C-alpha cells in the first residue's frame, strides 16, 4: 500500500542544506512508523514535486539515508526501508577531523567524550586523527572519505590543508580552535567557530593576584606552548622569569625534566613570590622537587597551576588553578551539534576555556608599606 505524504516544507533560509533537511524528514517518518520495513519511500520525482525543489535534492537525501543504512535502493523498485537490526539509530553521519597536539590529555579526553556523547545521541561518527608526521596521509584519507555522504563535519584544531579540503566538499562544518589563530572562513558550508581559550580564567586570576604583594614570578612553561603570562605582566612592576621545557617528550620525561629544572633553580636562586606552572606534567615534577627540598606551600612560596580537571597533580592542600574541563567542553559541543540537527542553525558565540579554582596554595598576602 502506498502511503500518502503531505507536502514537505524545506527552509532555504537556514544554512542546513535542503538535502539534509529532507533526509531528516524521511528518517523521522521511518522512526515514527510512517514507513515500515519493506515499504518503499516516495521516488525522486514525487519528492521533488512535494518539496518544490530540483531532483538533485531528493537524490542526495536518499543517498544519505542509504549510506546510513535506513534504505536499500533497488533498481525498478525504489528506496526500500530495511531492518537495521541491533545497530543504533543514526540520526546523521558525522566526520571528525582532529589535529593531534602532541601528548595532550585535554584533546584526547575531549575526543573520547565527544565521540561517546554523539553516539549516544544516535549519530554515526567516524574520526580521522592527524599526527605531526602524517598530515599529508591524513588529507588523502580525508579526500577519500569525503566521497561518501556526510551530514556534518567537525574540524578540531587549526589545520590549513584540512580546512581547505573540507570547505571544497560543500558539507556543513564547524571549526573548533586549539589555541592557535583560526583561519578566516567565508565558505557557504561553514557554520561557526568554537573557540577554546586556555587563557579565559587569566583575568580572574589577575584580580586575585592584585590583592597580594607579589613582585617576582617564576613560570614553568612549554617552549612550544601558547599559554604564557609574560606579556600580562609586561606593563607592571612584576618580574617574570621563565623556565622553558620541551613538550615533545613523553609526559613522564616532561615531569622528570621539570623536577630537575626545579632542583637546579632552588639551589642557585632565591625563591620567588609565586611559581606558576602552565601544565599538569610540569607542575607534577616541580612540586615533587619542592617537597624534597622541604619548601612549604604557600608559607614559603605561592603556587598556581594551569591544569586539566581530573589530571592535576595531587598535593596536600587544594591547588589554586586555572582549570580546563575537557569533559564539560565535549558535552557542550555535542549539545550544540544536536541543536543544529534539530533546528538547522548552529549556536553562535560558543567559547570554551579555563575557569579559576581558588585553592589554598595562593594565600592572601598583606601589602607591605
């Protein structure tokens, strides 16, 4: 029995492609029983007439549903609704193209949680990871995969070549920043930027800093890192000394290097008013060296870390920290993607970053004089 369907209204005013909108309508019809297993969906000509669009729109919409496993296109019959078995319902296919940033707990955790949340929301997810040594290969893999039908693409991390290939595909995509300058996007398929701002908690830290009589800061930071407070104090009377450590080593070697650098520092130098560590692994090694030397925190020196939730070093007192929460950030990205699939509009102005966590290692000091 052929099921009659009402005219289908598509909205050309939103950025969500018409083919994707039509695929959503047809998919919803299958989910809610308008078409059951074995039924045949309306044909390309009929759908084009109902939507008042060219035939390429329903042709692409049906291709999307076929790739997702909802229908089996049969010559001479049409698009037959098929049994999807135990596979989760796929509300769309999402490709994530992520640039690896070395030994980054934050981005590794972000990706794991993001994949899990999107799967739980009913999306089929595939991931291409770009390492520092295989970017060319990753772009070749990306070009090959883009020959398939994708509903949406997440580009995580600044990657000029990957951005160009994705923009040329015409598939809707969102760019998630990794702290480096984001490329300008004027492509019709570009939906939004999500900024990840590691320095977001810095203003609140500086307000806390202003209440203390601190004149000298020693910062342990990555030589290749983006987080650095030197410029923040440039116009003040605060002196900032930097100890740079390469992040290209393993986390264990980074912690060991930080421990050794701190041991050398406290032998040759007077303790500063504040030690600032811009990463968990840097803090882990350096704090161990301070404990071995019998340095009291915050009685002898204050300590602030820039760290990830769930990974920060264990200390006898709660650490004062500018904290990044990859799980919370992944959940917010997944919710934004779901809103786009529901409304056709991707939320704008999303900024994810660090938050200030006030602990006991940044004790208030009275101003002198």
